[in-house]
C-alpha cells in the first residue's frame, strides 16, 4: 500500500518486477489515480493486480468509505 501514490511511479516498478503481487494506492487526485490505471494498462498489468482510491488519506475513515477508482473492469 502506498499513500500518495500519484500516477504510480513507485508502484508500477513493483508490479513489473513481481508478477504475482497486488498493490493498493491512494491519492488525493482522481486524475493521478486514473493516470496510474492507464500506465498500468499500457505496461500490460492486469487491473485485478491493483486498486486505486482517490481519497484524502488523512481522514480516519477515508479508505473504508471510498469506492475504488481503479479495479477490475472499469
């Protein structure tokens, strides 16, 4: 899990180097999370391997109340 994942510049190399791992990232910017999703698809990483949330992670219930911005068929 990465808080403040932005467009995935830290998580994408992890996914590329570890073909069986899954990751979760949060970022305040929905645009950044969408960029992460597009970059992963361009790199050939299937969407079931990552979940991105556009939330303010400083809020105690942020991830629990959020719906994934990227996962599965979207």
